[in-house]
C-alpha cells in the first residue's frame, strides 16, 4: 500500500481530481485540504500561493495507472504527485 499525495492549483480542480480518483475506483476515500506554499522567485523575493493537497491510500501497483489516468483526464494540468509507502495501512 502507498499514500499518494497530489498538489493542484485550487480547490475546484482538487474536487474534479478527487471525483476522477473515486470514479476510477483507485481508492475508497480521498482527503483534501488547502496549504500555504512559499518559494523564492528569480528576484529572490519570497512568494506565497495556496495549493490544494489531495491524499489517499491505494495499492502501489496502481500508481502508474493513476498517473496516466490523471494526465489523460486533465491534459493541461501540471500535477505534483508523489507516493510514500504505507507500512501499516488499515
């Protein structure tokens, strides 16, 4: 099992992504919340944006299928996606 984390630009897109994940039965539950994101731009000034983070637990063998499905469903969206192993997911 893995814990997948997706970062998207806003809640509206996050809701659409969550719908796709659930519709394709990649998981039974999707969790989402808004987080603050900070980075330094080219002029070395700190910038702040909000990102919507989606998390869910799924089978590790589905990761590539999930990634391809999201790229096909949302071709104009640049996702940040990662997964960490779930040692004991119940």
